[in-house]
C-alpha cells in the first residue's frame, strides 16, 4: 500500500426509519436559517418535504426553499444557490436527495463564502476553497456515495464540461433506506451500478498488488451484485435495500481508497459524454466499463483476472482468459439488470458528439493503461 493519513469528518446515521430521530439530534447545530435544497417534485409528492420542513419549523428554524436541482447539476445552479445563501443570510444547508442535490450543495457551500469563481480557482489557479457554510445530507437515492466525500461533479454548460470540483464535507449524512422506497426501480438499479463502478475503478487503481483495501473492496462488489439481484427479485426486501445503501457509502467514504491511487478513467469518460448528452450517469457507465476493460489488455489482465475470480467466480488459471471471462460476466450482469450496453440504446448515435467527448476527457494517472483521445474515441464508437 502507498503511505496515507486518514481522518474522516462525516457523522453517519444509518438504519431503516432513522431519519427523523437523526435530524432531531442535529437541529441544535444548524443555526436559525436553514436552506432546504432538493431536486424535482418527488420530494413533495412523497410527503417527505412537508415532514422535514415541519420538523425544522417546529423547532424554531426559518426554512428557505431551494428546489429544482437537476440530475446533472449545472454551474449556473451552483451560482444561483450561492447567491440565495448570501441574500438570505443562511446558516446551514440541508441537502435532501441523491447525488446531484448533494453535489450541488457542496459547491454552493464553498462558493457562498468567496467572491472568487470556484471553477476558475480550481482549474486555472489550482487553488482549493478553504471556507464553507455547514451542510448536512438526507439521502433519498443511494449509489453515488456523494454524501461521503467533498468531491462534486458539476456541468459547466458554457464550457461544455462536466468535471469535478471540491467543496465542503457534510457534518452528517442520514442513510435511511425507507426513504429510497419511492424511487423507480430503474433509478435504484442505475445508482447501484454507479456503486459497482466506484468499487471497480478504485480496485483497478495503483498499486496493482492486492492489499487489504482491495480485499474489502471485493466483498463490497460481491455485496452489490448479490443485493441488487435480491432487490430486483423482491422490491420489498428491506435488508437488500439497506445493504445497497451502505455499499454505496463504503465505496466513497475513502476506506477502499486508502493506500491507492484510484483509476476512475471510466467516470471521466462518462462525464465527458454526459456534458454533451445529459445522459443518465449509471447507464453511461454500464456502456463504458466492459469496453474500457477490454482496452486495458494486457496491462490490466492480472488485476482483472483476480476480480474475475474473487467477484464473478470465474475458474480459469490463465490470467488473460480469466480477465476476458470476467469482463463477459460483467457485461452479462449489465444485461441481466436491464442496463444498456450500447449508446444506441440510450439514443446516442452522433459520432461527432463522441469525438468531442473523447477530446475533452481527462486522463487519469491511476489508470493502468495510458489512453489517448483517439483511443477513447474508438472505444466510444465501438459501443454505438
């Protein structure tokens, strides 16, 4: 393992039905004015919006609404939120939703505390924000693990870029699996595949020798596969729902990344495609991963072979054959859970878009294969 220093700031409240009790415990630390941030209308349709707002107001909080955060949050929405924080004198941001809402709020937290442009700070001046408005998260759609870290994926529409920014860690994260029961199954599956993607990309990072972080990772990957199958078979399986929620948290709370330089090349490719198409994140990853791993050969074969044996149960002594069999097993799993394996299944057929995406993809230092923009373009076109 590489050397590391580990300190983790996010308090976790986990368990079926834990949300109200957890929020009540955190109320004294929120200040008087709370910005309630959320996405579309589902929060209100399910009644969760009223439950949370009433709890806040009955405890003396002034609630300021900030809704309409889109599935791929834009930089313009970040700026809108930061302006609202300043205008209203907000003391605390409560993000209620999935990864998009939570990511957006991390950067609002940072942008509201500086007059400098956060995007320019990070990408032009290579500076990180140092002041943040306190935030907390109530997770209603697991899979991204966004509540576990301070990274966010934001789409800058003017620049045609969907890239990472870094903001605040949450003071707390509430992981109540009951809150995911109203999600369409398609969204649950997409989120679970995002979890699997996070695990695989961390696993394929450097160093390539298997260490204790990788062995924990293998168990999480097996858990995602097992519990997603169980939940598809029985949507009322509360145990499987809760396991998937904690799998998501484990994939992004840094435990699996200790001593590793993560790969995350697949995520960077998907982000680039998403900037031009606004495609569903989990579906885009499902299309990319098998093709990406086939392009890893032969550099990635030993590690892919271990993943094939330990995660997919492949019994093959030859590493190259085992690696290919593991990729085939991954692709069959993607089909089994109803996810796409080709861009055309998502309505994406324009090669010029894929060209632009390939040219704007960030190349990751932890990846075992050093891609070029042309190779990424060929990889993408192969999957039409």
